[in-house]
């Protein structure tokens, strides 16, 4: 029987995030499909409704096994690059054939792409306890170019931590971001987890 990870990923103890996702890579798609993973399609739909030109490059930040890339492609985005910190997840993503380029990098390394070169960035199911911290959200926003859109999600675990929405609110209040879309809905209904999907534009 394949090991299950959803019960433990948000309570990882002393385990390294990359170690967890490396072990999970072979069964990730199947396990979250069993639990009705809804956020990629919700986020891709929201981004598609918020941008006019879907031929411009999109960066799938924290692309994992490529499920978010598949959702973006299904909504008409034609040039999608991916980056992630887990080589084993990257290998699965590459096999899906939806990415122009895919880059892997270390947690302490500089981001291997120019975030300012993208008309849109996605971080779908990425920024939350157990995955990327809120500082990753802040770094993406800081490096985005004016006019670019950013679609991301905060699951219930992130929403329970006031730092996540407080950081978003601070950027909006400062006039750095404009909120184009916000919707709370299913994330992983199989385990009763929901998420808010946001689309913001860099001003």
C-alpha cells in the first residue's frame, strides 16, 4: 500500500520540506486526485478571466508535479515555465509536456529566472505552512513588474495564521497591488480543506 502524505505534510516535525516532497513525488498526483484537488483549476480560471493576452509567458512558481501547469494550459495559456525546489517533483512535471522550461533550485539559492520578465505568475497551493513561507509571497510581489498579474492561494492553514492575509493587505494598502479576484472555495474536499484564491495586479 502506498504511503499517504496528506495527513502529515502540515505537521512535518523536523523533516525538511524538500525531503517530504521528494518522497511524495511518485504518489502525489494520485493521492491529491483522490481528495478532489480543486485549487489549480479554480486559480487557472481566475487568472484567465483577469488577463487579456494568454500568449504572454506565465511562470508557475512551485510547479510541483505540473498539475497547476496542466490547469493553466487548459485555460488557454500557451507559454508556461515552471520552477520548484524538489528535483523529483520537477521530473514528474517535465513528463507532462506543458512547460517551455523547468528549473530546479536550492532553498537558499537565488531564484533562477527573472520574475520581472513574466506577464503573470502563479503560486497555486504553494504558499502555506508546510510549504513555502509568507516571505516567498513577499519576494514574488517585490520582483514582479508593473502590470503583471499574480494568482495564488492561501489554504485554511495559511488563513488561520494572520501573517498571510496581513502581508497581502499591507501591499494593497501601500498601493503596490490591486486586488482583482478573491474567492473562498474547495481546496482538498476529501480532507475538508478549503482555500482562498486571489488574483492581484502589480501597480
